[in-house]
């Protein structure tokens, strides 16, 4: 079996239970999303930390470009 096909099959095996929940239960999309987030908590937390860091850097950059003036305070 080639590598791309093996990766696709692994993704399907990983997503299978979540897809089944999504299709069977009413509101299954939310249930599947919550279960996925709980199961993948460390990866989600790392991603959120990266996003927060980038947002903080962007906010600092904007403040440097456009410092508040006396009229806007």
C-alpha cells in the first residue's frame, strides 16, 4: 500500500467514531466536536497558545504604529 493511501486510511480510522456520532445523534456535530477537543486537549492548548501569542504581538505592533493620543484617551 502506498504512503498517501495509508495516510488517508489512518485519517478515516481516526475520524470514524466522530463521524458516526455526528450522523447518528441529534446535535451530533457539537457532541463530536466536544469529544474531539477533550481527547486532543494538549494539541488544542498548544494551538491556542500560539494564536494568543501572535495576537498579542500584533496588538503590540499596532500600538507602536499608532500610539494613543491625548484626544483618544
